[in-house]
C-alpha cells in the first residue's frame, strides 16, 4: 500500500501550502529588492552635497589618536619634509634614522663626519623647528651620528716556529 503524501501526514491543507511557501519567498525577494534600491540610491548620491569627505578625515584622525600612531605619523612627515626643515644642502647628506618614543630621542645619521658636525651646530634650531611644525612629536634630545662603520676583522698575529 502506498504511503500518503507528506502534506496529509502533517495535516496540512493542500490549498494553503503553495501560498505559505511563496509568501516566504516573496518576503525574501522584497528584502533583496530594498537592498538593491538603497545601493542604487547610494551610487546616485555619491559626491553630492551632504556627503562630506571631511567626516572620513575626522574618523581617521580619531583612529590615529586612539591607536597612538601620532608620533609615527609625525616622523614620517618629518622624513617627507626633511629638506624644508634643514635646507636642501644638508638634507642631501643627512637622514632621519630613528626615533625612540620612550626617551624622546631623535637620531639623525649623516653621510660623513663633516656633515654630522655641521648638523650638530644646528641642533637647537632644529629642536625649535620640529616643536613648532610637528605638534605631537616630543623630542627631548637630538642625537647626530656619522657614517656607521662596518665590522672589521682583526688580524691574528701568527707565530712562526
């Protein structure tokens, strides 16, 4: 004997069954239709008044402040505008090497010892310029280094005999 249909087993009215299935599908299609309509409206309103890009800058600034990125961003800004801080002649022969945030020490590396000496005379003016132009970068001390010498091998004295 064949089994009765599943609708009869569950006690469902076969006249209402298609309506229940299609109502659920129709509701889902309505959600998808609304989502597409909102996406189309967003694309059409792109660049129009009321969509201020300054709001994004404020959000990015807040993220940088909360994540404590400000000193790192200031060092990058100092690297980008190094020639404006020390002048083009010195900038060609020096580079910002590192920044120790804990101690507030900015290290500048020079191409030669002569340029390191030249820059050492400018340290007071350099501190004042950095303090004026780069708020948020605390520089307690500026250390100027010359060129780094490489590792040298000491010659062993071989004894004959």
